[in-house]
């Protein structure tokens, strides 16, 4: 088979690959991460690279997304370009996948300690002719747990352990099962880890189960992003590629084990001291972690393989903790509302009290929960990709260099993460930008952008930023000298429309759930914004563009990584696990697409102005 050598610049890394392999696959082989929000399907245009030599004939996708000037300069999409000879490839900064700032902490909740895994030191009576009890009965009686079970592998080692330790041992119980017996007194070294496995990021918390103290926290990007930024592209990858499901499972297990190792180093403990784990994630992430085929989540009626809570051996999942360690996976609610939403409900205590409360968790997907009078209803919306930059021309996740705040007076000013040059714009910056453009009249209520021919209607500092033509107007947020690639960073008319689609879907979910529960927006006592996006977005901007209901700002509160907080609660107390299972059964799932007026409400919700649910034309209220 013919092989080619592809050199990547400025890294000076090389990869030898079979002829016909895409530049994206060669980059992966060279250890270079590329932005591939569409999963390498040639839809987003984010993986553009420049070939410094013979460039292959452009594909239809490249012609549409890159344009004549870039194509003539040798630019191609890494996922589409398949070099025919050895070549050097320049990878610009905006095409590289970079580590993002990951939100790890959320709503503060005191941990109530009643862990499923406990350790205790016991001095077991030595056998004698007068005491003929078996070794297992002897140690269980000494521990005060005479009816506990014991698995066969431990039972086979028990006699040797007991006699080698001189009958002074530490017992480890998981619920009503003896899972380990350790020589000597090791009663104080029992830890657990709680994980929030997101589509984009994974966060792990190391908890001392003897005291409830958080000993360490670590996070990382979900390695599955190399195969697609959202759940749909990952389901496609798992279904269509040989060993795709196993590759995705290994990716996330590898990230989880890496976080375990980081936390152990930070806390100065051994991984063998971790005996219990709790995990939450959306239903797709849940299935990929467990190695369950996710195919049916993408087709009607969107049914999961399992929604109930799972109690598993950590070793069976390949998790690198104590060999006897246990793993509790919180229950899912439906095909697109998973255990992470259950954890948010626990952390925010939406299952308690009668007050009308709304929680919105905007990640790669968007989940909405409305609770009132003992009822809890939830839905999922396709809102996240635009807010994480996947469908925005210069969009990016919240990483160094992302514009995260925009304000406009006589001219534009913006802030970037870490103060770096403006590489792109993330969700919070996009909302600010659209809100400001709407306020100034650059964008009207329908989302239409003012054509450059009418720029004279704007203040001079704003007018000079309006570019393009009648059909494709765009607004410059950052000038070439403010960006690392020397290209202007713009918001296009298409970007505004993509934003409208995302925010319209999210708002429609809130509107329909409020109607379902028989309430008006004015009655909402608290609106909670969960996740990283909810922590950084300006409340006034979100209200101004109709992303969330037009409530007094004091009723709108960010609660950070509430899913992670809920996972910690379930790790610390068995009662929280029982409560999680009760919550999952209580939640009423609403499939928005089945609502007869969904599309009319969705169209109304795309309006770029402050909206009050129940007052749209479609609702008739």
C-alpha cells in the first residue's frame, strides 16, 4: 500500500499514512487536535488548513464553505482533503482544538454523610475448638453485619487474609455486601469520586467519605469530541464506523481514569483508596460510557436501552480504582433527558416545595425543567451547538482567546478569556453581541441585519464595521490587528439566524412547559441557569434577546455545575440515591415535537426581543 508523509506546521510533526487518508486523520495520527464540531462531515468549515504544495481538487463542501480566494490560496477542509503526494500542511490557530476553561463548581450544598461504602477496623476472635464458626461468619459477626453477603472471589481469599493479618483487619462494606478485607487498621482511608460526564467536558470530584471533605477536583475535555461535537454525530459515529462504539467508550473511560489519577496526585492518596463512584451524564453519554448501543436514541420513539439506576463493579467499566470498587450510575429520565438532569434537580432541590421554579441547563444540548406544586416536567431542546460555537462562522468554545463579552457605545469593546487575542466568539459573547446589535438597530426584531448601503444611519464608529453586501451583510467585532490570524472577526447575518434557531428552541421549551404546568411567566419565583454557559451569560442580555423569560433580574440565578453537585450528593448519601430514583420516576417528560403548535411557537420565539411566555400569537393566551 502506498504511503504518504504529511508534515504539520508550525509544529513540525509528521505522520506516515496510507494514500487516500484525510488530513484530519493524519493530524490525529500526529497528535494534533483539530476543531471538528460536525464530526468530520464537512458541514461546519472549522477545520480549515493550508496545503503548502499540490492541493487536491476541492470538494463541493469546500467550494461552498471556503470560497474562491481561500481555495486559490491552498486552503482546504482537513476532513475533506485527501492529499495525493507528500505535503506540508499549515494548521492555523483557529482550527486547533484547545483546552477550554471548564466550570467545576456549582451550587453549594452541604453533604449529608451516609455513604454506601464504609470501612471499619475489627479484631476478630481467633478460632478454637470451642468456636467453630467459619471465617466469614466470624468477621461478619465482629463487624456487626452478620447477614451481609460476600462474593466468591473474596471468599476464596478470606482464609489467607485473616490468618496473615493475625485476625486484625479492616472490613469494607458496600451496602449489604462485604467487598474487601484488608490487613491491619485502615479505617480512615476511604474515598469516593463523583463524575459529571458532559458531551464536551468531564469533571471529577474526590471526596473523603469519612469526613465529607472535597479532597481534590480535576477536569478535562471529553476525548470523544474528536468524533463529533454533539450527541447526534457521536451516535452516527458509533453506528456507522467499525468498532465506533468501543472507540467512544475507551475515549471517555480514558478521560475518567486520567482525572482519577490527577485527583489522587493532588490529594496524595493511592487509587486503591477509592472504593465508590457516582456518575451522571446525558443519556447518550451514559450509553457510551457503559458500551450500550446508542442507535435507538436517534430514531423515533428515542428509547434508551435502560433508564433505571445501575449498580456496577468499577472494574467492569475499566475504571482504575480499588479492584473491589463500586460504581453507581444515576438514572436517566428519557432518551434526551439524562442522569445529569436528575442531578440538577437534586442539587437545586426542585423536587421539594410548591414554588414555581424553572431550571435551564445549557450545554451541548439544552434541558429545561419546570417544577411547581409537586409536579416536575422536563424537555430537551437542540439549543447547545450554536452557544458552543459549532454553527457560528467564528464561533468557538469558552477557551483562551474566545470573546466572552461585548459592549457597544460609540464603538465596539470586548473582552476575551485570559485576555488573549480574539480567536473567535463563545456563547456569552455571542448573546452580548446580538443584544447590542439589536439595541442599536443593526439587527431588527426579525433578525435581519442592516445592509451596508444603510450604514449612514448609524454612528460613524459603528457604521464602518458594517461590511458585505445586501444579501450577505456582516458586522466586524474585532479588526485584523486584534486577531491572531490577521483576519477580521465578524458576526454574519447567517450567524444571527443560527442564534435565533438555538434561542428559539430553548425559549419554546420554557414556554410549553410553563403552559403544561398551568402557569404564567410572571409567576416564576426563580429561574436557575445551570452549567458553564449559565454562569457566564449576562442576565440582561439573555432577557433582551428573548433567550429566557423577561423576569426581574433578581429572580434569575446562576448555579454553576449543578450536575456535578448532584453527583456529589449521591456519592455522600444512600438516601440521595433513593431520592434520585424517585425523582426520575416523578419527572414527566415532554416531547416538544409532538405539540401541535410547536412550530408556530418556535417561529414566534425566534423574535429578537424580550418575550413573556403565554403572550405569543401561537399560544393564544
